[in-house]
């Protein structure tokens, strides 16, 4: 997270994220579209846009289109990246419903630091690449969450399968 994004409130970060989304779909953003996406009154948008414009994060003039500046685009992409990583972790690893995961990620993305975010990325990659975990492990975890009970017989079988598939490895 760079210094510019640290000085932003959660609300300001949400504006940048929405403007980035609108630019991707419409090439520009309008105050009305931002208000609709954030489910707020249009009058509330103007003050926030002025602040973001003063910070050099957006190109804005009243009653005109809004675009991200280069630095605003960089910050917005960082925010979006944080959201995507957290959402992926919640859905893929913790097996949270995608809609709930997205809403939760939206709240968490504003507080997570870069080191923790990178650790989440590494953990997700590890789970997908390590032969001792992977989809079987994630499915087993999901079953455990659903039932609250672990099948110790299945664990023993899994451990034996791992030992056989990785001879000489210390499991």
C-alpha cells in the first residue's frame, strides 16, 4: 500500500474502486453512476470527488465525466487487487458463499497490510500446488466445516496415500 492510499478513508477507497469499474465498462464515470453503485445520494458524491481531485487521484470538473489520474488508477488497482485476493481466499479456502465473501472482502480490503496480503497470496498458491493439500484437502475442510466432525479413518487413509506417493519424504 503506498502512502497516498494510506491517507484515504475507506469511503474514498470505495469511490476509486467504483470509478475504476465504471471506466472499464463505460470508459468514464459519472456522478450519477457512482452514486448508484455505492447506493448513496448523488449530492454526497460531489464532496468526495472534490477531495479525490485535490489529492490528484481523479480528473473531475462539476457536471462532466470523471476519470482516474495515473496515480488514482494505480491506487484503485491496488484496492481492487486486495479485494480480489481476500475474496479468493474466502471462497476458495474457507468456502464462504461468493456473495458473502465479496461483501466481507469489501470491508477487509481497507484494513489489510501488504505483508498479510502477500502471505494470503502465498498460502492460496501453496494450497493449490502442494501435493499434500490441493482440492481434496479443501473439500475435506469444507466437509469438516459443514459437519463439525473430522473423519479420522479418512485422515489415516489420506496420510498413508501421501506416504506412498512421496517415498522418502517426511510427512
